[in-house]
C-alpha cells in the first residue's frame, strides 16, 4: 500500500523544477521484469495499458512491485477516459500519461478525471490507493500535492494547439510520441523526415518558452540517443522498453557469436 508523503514526491519536484528524470516502459506484466528493471537505477517505470496486453488487475500488482522496488509507478492509460484513469489511480499509481491529447479540451478533461471535486470530477472509490478505505483523507491531500499528469503529444493537431494544452493547470509536462506523430502526418514510424523534425522542433520551442518539462520516449536501447535528448533540453525521458533491452542485447550477442563460428 502507498505510504503517504504529503509533501511533493521526488518526481513531482523534478517536474516542477524541470530537473532531469529518467524512467522506462513496461509492456511485459511480470514481477521479475519489474525487479530486473529496478536494478537499473530508473526513477520511475510506466506501465503501458494502451498497446500492451496488460489488464487493470495486472497493472495493480505491477504498481505495487514498482513502488516496492523504490521507483514511482506511472501508467499510460488506454485513452483519455474517466473510468480507466480513476481505476489505475485507485490502484495506487503515482501518475498517468494520457495518450492523444490534441486540444485544450482534452487536457482539461484529463485533469478533471484525476482530481476530486471541486477541482475535478473524479468519483470517490476506496481501494489500494486509499489503504482500502482507512485513509481517504490523506490520500486526497496526497493527490492534490503529488499526482503526476503527463500529456502525450503524438498528433500534428496537438502541435498546432500546444500552447493552449500546456496552459492547462494540472498538466505537469509532456512526452512526445514520435511514432504516432509521424503517423498523423502520413508517415508512420518515419520520424526522421524533415517535416516531422520540424514539428518536433516546434514542440521543443513552445515547451521551453513556457518552461514546461519536455519529455520524449527514446525507443532504442541506446544511451547515446538519450544523451542527445538531454543536450537538447529534454528532462522527462523514457529510456526504451523492457523487450528492447532484452531483445537488442540477445540479438547483438548472438550475431557476434555466429560471426565467430563462421
């Protein structure tokens, strides 16, 4: 269960101060994966409910394992929808990443689903986050001070509306989804095109102008790309994905082995 620190969490503090924070992405619903990732000194892990075959029930267990291994647990919800957001928060998540935020209206809705009245319209339910009904009062205070809301910018429409999106109180930062951004421009996965790069530069410019934490999901398990993003001013970075960390190394080492055997 969550141990309430009614002051700002470490991730919330870093977001407010635009200080570098590095996490990673979970798509394999396994305690062992969490524990292995926990040896990598990540500050947070994000459970992917949008594209991975992970249920809310599994997410609840993964949240506990992430927090039990000294990291903060974020969840990328399946969509900007009231029920899934309150369920993962009631399961104890430290925050959410909301996909496909395209407008100020979308951002306002996301915040309203997270916050209790009078700020938002989140319904009151008692589960793991509220210590199973024994400590709702402190959880409510914790939510006001600590819960993290990240807007995923992954559509060209969002780029056009970015200043309005980032002006919404309660949005703690953004994270760029390069694959879907390029797809929204007609080139799925081709995020090295000049026009896609221009859109990414526009996101960079606006976020920095508004002093909003700029995030990016570096898909490749290559630390050099992470360093490039840090130099460019990104401060909220998801470093690769569980299956790429596993698969890239095994493919590389097997390739090297086969070359020596020829």
